[in-house]
């Protein structure tokens, strides 16, 4: 099953062009490898970026000159341009494939964790069923095929949770070091590990103390005291791993602590303590680590636009990620997970093991802790729930197979039907796993239910180029959601689209731009290209790009900037 899923992932490399953030991740990782620094963009920690840049780096590519930009927060760098230069320096798809291949070891790790953990909890065949369902999840096949940070986090968070469960069961030095290593690597892959892991650790502790705890408080306190040295060992390992990820950098604070804007984002007591510490020791290790956390907090505070059910809103919705999982996950997998949840919770108290509850409780904790999040960009931000749900689904499959009632045959038939349904559903999505929706989440007659990298990550750009070359189209207006360098697409004449301006001739547009205009770039014109909806496209390219031909005898005109009646709106 692992080999089949690896083949399915790799087979998408030469079909799908760069997803939007891939060049940025490659450029930042290349800086770490090539220059020995990590300053271009600290929004994400370096581990995943180092991995995706390693292949191009070993192929002889290096970081080009990076343009300096000015934005509302001061100086920044054109990391997308630098990444595009790296991709264009050699064979495009070869370089992109080298970057994406680095994510596959993390996919292997995630499959191993699903199998190993399920086997430890529920047995061999439950582990097989868990792997079968996990390797047939379109969101997993989609993002483990991209040079993104999310899949790396998806592999490392379950390892961290498993390590924590093992450590609190038996507090040895080895398990403490493994815990520190796994948590450190998870944090180095993406800062949302700092959001996911603490609540998961808390529910794990609650499960253990509730089910296997003792009412003897002094005894519990003695156990905590005896294990405190392993806590220190795990913490020391964690700190060293994170610091090593930033090359053991040590930087002097450029200005007095009380003037640092980053500290304003902290709660008042923590801000006071931080200022006092920095006054005593004005040197800070891994400065980019703290700058990245600041950038994430600032971005969340800014509440960027999000899209759901045909509407755009700043700051998103509290139920966004629940809806994303419900719409982007095969229904058969959701049913098996629900059956597994019932089987786990309905187990008799005398035989119930607190560890059986851990994957289920962690899924709930992750979905709950993301409810206040104001950055709602897609299911990839909670991709980490899928390995945990697969463990629960494996238990659900065995629950159906082992039924001893008169409905035993019916339960086994239901299991086979659910597995077949999920396998066929995932197979039909190939190679467009990014734009997969289950039967409930398919496009409605009015609009799309989800957006962003749940539908369009810019992956159909080179499909468009091939169609244009095959049709002999040498003059076209492009309105694409892509981070690719349009000038390097190899087209003779490309015209840039202008908001509200009706063009004639050939016109290619991303569906998401037709529906939302420039709203995702902070603009105020979500209906800027809605006039295209009045025309019938010649063809659909991939799943995300529409190709139009507007008769040239129709004179160009500028339509009024009046928002048409549509389900799309921009809410503050």
C-alpha cells in the first residue's frame, strides 16, 4: 500500500505545476543551505524548507540575487521571484520534482506511525486497515506531493504524540530524549506545532489520570518528583534541536526590549518578564525563531480574508476547519472514523485503556484549538488530524469485522463497501487530489464551497500552456492565480488582465479569480472579473482554469464598478 501510494504521488509531479508557496519555500531553504543564514522570511521555521531545497542544491543550483521589497511592515524580500529563478535555471519539472521528492520520506514516516501506533493499540489487522484508509485520502496524496511545510508537520506531530504517550507510561531517559527530538523537529517544521501539541499533551494527561489515575495524591506527587529529571532531559533535547535548526545562531538585540514591537503581542505578565530577561541578557539565541512566531501572531491578528460557502470574510469562521475536513474527506473514511469513535468510547470500563482514547482526543483537541484561529486558508492547516483519524478508522473497521451478533455478515459487507467506496473515490480524483471534494462538497449550482488550496493552488498553469500550444494560440489575456513567472511560460504574447476591463480574443482565467477578484490580495474588488461569467468557456483546463474566446468584433469596454448580485461578498 505504501509503494502504490508513493507511485501515485510521484506520478503527479510532471502533471501539476508549482503550487503557490513552493518557490518561496525553496528559496528560503536554499538560503539556509547556500548562505548559512535564515533571514529572507522567518514566517515558517527552516526544517521543511531545508528538505525541499536539498534536492535542487545537490543538483548544483544556488540562491540567486534576491530583490528587496518594501511593505507595510518594512523591508522584505522577493522570495517568490528568487524561487522562480531557481526553478527556471534548469529543467523546470526536474527541479520541481527534486524539491517535492524530499517530502516523501516524511510520508513514509507518517505511514509507519499510523501502522505502528494502530498496531500497538488495536492489533495487526486494525493497523492494516488504518494504512489502507490513510493512503487513500486525497488530501494526504495531494499535499505530500507538494514542497510544502504542512505534510512535514503531518508526519512529525503524530510521532510527537506517540512519544509523549510512551514517555508518560514509562519515564525513561531514552523515551525522554526521543520525546524532545520529535517535538523539536515538529516545531522546526511549522510553528502551528506550538498550537497543536500543548492541548494534545493536556488531553493525554487527562485521559491517563482519569482512567488509570490514583486517588492517592501524595503517591502521584512522588511519581512526578521521580520523573522530573526526565522532563529536564526532554526539555534540554528540545531546546538543542530547535537551536540546531537555526544553526546555533546568537544575535544581539538591536534596540531596547521595551521598544520591540514583537513584545506587544504577548500577554502583559509574559511581556514584563520578557523585558526583564532581555535587559539582563541582551543576546538572543535563534532570533529567527522568535521573529517567526511574531510574524505568525501578527498575521493572525490582521485577520486575512477567508472563503467559505461562497462568502469572503476577514478572520474566517470558528467552524471553518470542521467544515473543511467534512467536505474534503471521503465520506467512507468519515463513517469508519465515526464507527471507531463509538467502538472506543463504548468499550467496557474494566477493559478500557486510556491509550485507546489518545488519537481520538487529539483530533478533537486540534479541531477545538483552531476554532479561534483567524487564518482560515484550507484543510492543509489541519492535515495533522488525518493520521490520527486513520488510527480511529482502523479501530472502526475491526469493530465491524469482529461483530458477533446476527448482523455479522451485514457488518462485514458494510466494511467492504466502505473500503471500496473510499478506494474508488481516491482513484477517480487522480491526479487532481488538490481539488478533490467528497460527494457532499462537490460544486453546487451557485458556487464553490471551499477555496484556496482546497481547490486552486495554481497547479494547472502548465496544463494551460500545453493547451495553448496545441491550439496554436499565440495572443492571450491571462488572469491566473499563480506564483509562476508568466513571462517564462513560453507564450509569444501575453496580455495582463485589468479589473473590470472587458477584453476580446482569447482569455484564460482561474475560477477563483472570477469568483473573488482581488479580494485575497487585500483588494476591494471581489467582482473585478465577474463579467466573464456571462460567457461560456471553450474548455476547462484541469480543474481550475477556464479558457474563453470573446469575439474580436466586440469592442473592449470598461464595465461599471458595481458589484453584481452573487453569493460572494466581502465582510469585514
